[in-house]
């Protein structure tokens, strides 16, 4: 049931925020969007199966693939970074290479700096 609610919520989000008249949607009659989650980039040593520095390369690959697919928008579902004040800027510089509308859902790891500074960097500050 929880998974079903997640998908319903994502669909509602997609319907609410899809740009009206998007050329790809109008041409094909479909809605496409991308989802990125749990990048957890940090400039620190690996720990078990967590390869923190390697995640930036994986994000670059995901961004390139999504740019080739031309989705209407991409949602970043949290934990773009794992820790460290210097982690957010490198991860955002890759994520912001997406050539579509971007939305963020913030995770518990996404606050290596103050809440206000994070919201400002993500363009979410009032």
C-alpha cells in the first residue's frame, strides 16, 4: 500500500508541475519525467559498499542520459549529498547541467550547511 501511495503522489506531482504545452508531451501525448535519488556525494573515503566520491561520476552519467531523453522535468528525491560543507556545490554543479525543469525533495543528509543556505543554493529560498 505504501508503494502505491508513493506512485500516486509522484503522478499527482507530475500532473501538477508539468509545463502546459510541453512540446514533447504535446507531440507524443505522453508525460515523461526523471527521478534521481540518494546520490549521497561526499569527498570522503569509501565506507563498506558506499563509494562517496564515485557517486559524482554516476550522477554525471544519469544527467547525460536524462538530457538525451528530454523529460518534461526531473525530481531529485533527497540525499544529493552525504555530509561535509564542501559537498553540495560539486553535486549541484553536476545536477544543474540538466536541461529541463528541476525539482528537489530534501533528505536528512541534504543539510551539511544551514537550512537557509541550502534553500538559497537550490533556488528554494523565499
